[in-house]
């Protein structure tokens, strides 16, 4: 898991108007949560956090701060609130990582390979883009790679079938579908026509 340094500064105030003024000054309001129910109000430079956030990659942040309660702690992003229009970051929730304790975290899923079914005209659909795992902070992977090259048309792969790194355990329903190869659109439409024809034939037989 990649570790990056980030500077957070403590804030005393909260509320919609204060948060709006904070963002206008080039900062973003954040809240840090911990397993000990000790929450901290803080702020981070909008420019710095935007630069460090990378889509599809898990990042552990090493916090630098003039506040002793925050300085030296490690945390990962729990949730990001964005503007639905501009996609600008409005608020961030961090979770402080407890030392030597198992944590639950969502890891991005990356599909690898070209499914057999796709070479036959099928369509690969990825239904799940993250996997929730439980592990020690130092074992958190950047992403989980899933090989889909053996999937034929109609085949699926589920969370429980994914090979996880040593020390990383699945923390959600193993039956959840990650990816599936569906038939070509033409076949789906033909199948629907066939069902309609069968229904009409059945109705005709009933009338007789």
C-alpha cells in the first residue's frame, strides 16, 4: 500500500457556512474518525489533497500537523463528498489506522485478461469495482487483480473465488458477482423473440 505524507490542521468550528468559507479560502473540511471514538475536526489544502488522491488506488496517509493529537497518525480516506455538478471535493472523512489492529477497507478490483466468451462475441460486464477485506494496515494491497480470461458466455466470477494475498481476508458476502460474460445483444433479442413465439403457439393450442 502506497504511503503519502499530508498536512492537516485542526479546526475548532463546523457548520455549513464555515465549511463554505473554508473551501473558498482553498481548504477542505475533514473529519478524522478512530476506533476509540475520538473524532477530530481538521482541514486540508484543496490543492494538496487533489494532487494526492488517485482513483483506483488505496493510499495510506502519514499525517503531518502542528497539532500533537494529529501529528504522526496514519489514516486512509473513508469517504469523499463531491459536488454533483463540478465534481469538486466538498468534504473528506478519514479513518485513523490503529497500530497492529486489523482494519476493514475497500480495495479496487482490476480485471485481467480477455474472456473466452468475448472472443465468441460475448460482452464482459464488471458488476463490482471494489472488494471489502480485513487485514493489517501494512498488508493492504493497492488493488486486487482478477483474471477473467477463462470466462465463457454465461460464466461469472464471484468474490469468494478471488485469490487474495496472504494475510488479506474477505470481509463480505462471497456470493457477490464481480464480473460476468453475457451473450451478444443479437442473441438476447433472438431469445426474446423465441419466447414470444412460444407464448403465441401455446395460446393458440389453448384456444383449440
